[in-house]
C-alpha cells in the first residue's frame, strides 16, 4: 500500500513540475520578443517645399570672371522619418486579456522597431552585417557612394548604448548606428538609431530607435523617439508598408 502512495506522490510531483516548467516557458516566451503596439496612429506628415525658395540673382558684367559659391538643397529619395511619444503600461493579465494588475509608466524607456516584414525572427536578431547593408542599399535603389546611402548614414564607428531585444543582448558600440538630429543639429547623446537584422536568408533589416523618455527633438519639441527607415523614392511613388514593434524596458 505504501508503494502506491509513494507512486502517486511521485506522479503528483512530476505533474506539478511539468506545470511549473510550462508556466516558466510561457513566461519566457512572453518576454522573448518585442510586441506589436496596441495602436500606432500617424499624425500629420510634412516635407520641405524647395519650390518656394526665391530665385537666386547674380549680376553679370561683360568682361568679368567671377567665383561663385552655391549652397543648395535636395530632398532625400531614400529615407522616411518618424518621431513621437510612447505611452504604455506593465500589466499582469490572464490569457483572456483580463487585467489582474496594471502599472502605468510615467516615463518610458526601451526600443521602437520598424521592419518591412510582419514577423521578424526575434530569436536570431543581431547587428546587421556588411553584406546585409549592401543588400539594403540595393533594395532602396542606392549606390554605396550616395551621400544618403545606408553605409554613409549608419556608421559602424558610431557609439551606441547596449540594450536587449527580448532575450538577445546587443553589445554597446557593436552595430551600425547613427543619431537623429535635435534642434541644434547633429548630436551624439540621444535619439540613437541602430541597424539590426534577423539574419535569416539575406537578413530582414530592423530599423531600431532607442527611446529617450521625452528629450528635445529636431523641431524643438520633446519626443520619446526619432526613427529613420529606408524608403525607395527614386522615381517610385508607391508607399512602403512598415510594421512597428515596441519593447518597453
């Protein structure tokens, strides 16, 4: 009789262990990847209108030879910029989205991600390799020598903080990176842009912005993030869908 009780106890312990293991795996899976936001609502878009610039007049006088310094602008055909604020909460929910407890975030930190695929492989995410940079330039209709090419925009020598994508640690200063501008122009202390790839096949590029928690941005207003994403506008008027993901830290 004793052996039956002991056998039942062993089975009960095994079942409990399996339940605990399953819960642990579910919890790990839940934390293992960035998630789609509850909503991503675009606000107004704008672009500079160079046609409104006044005509540049230079007087000519017969017999003169004149040195002329010209300063001009062109709108990029390779990039779209996004900026904004992130609101969110840490929740304790069940499988039916019923909230057991909610911790609202007054200051956000973490990352905003954008990719041209709906399901990047987050378990293999890492710094983008040089070959993937070249592939991305081709996809965007760029030559590597273009002033606004991927390789001339994201420098491997640019420093950036370390961070994690789910359970994958991204080492500081290891990726191609740059900083979006603030209202003073170029800077290197906030609005970090990091180039990641899931390295599957040619590698799906994941454009990544590290959130700052309300810092003065390019237009003088306070934003949590600024994000550059590639877009081929070289004679192409079609829009490019991007899928956004967020990881709150």
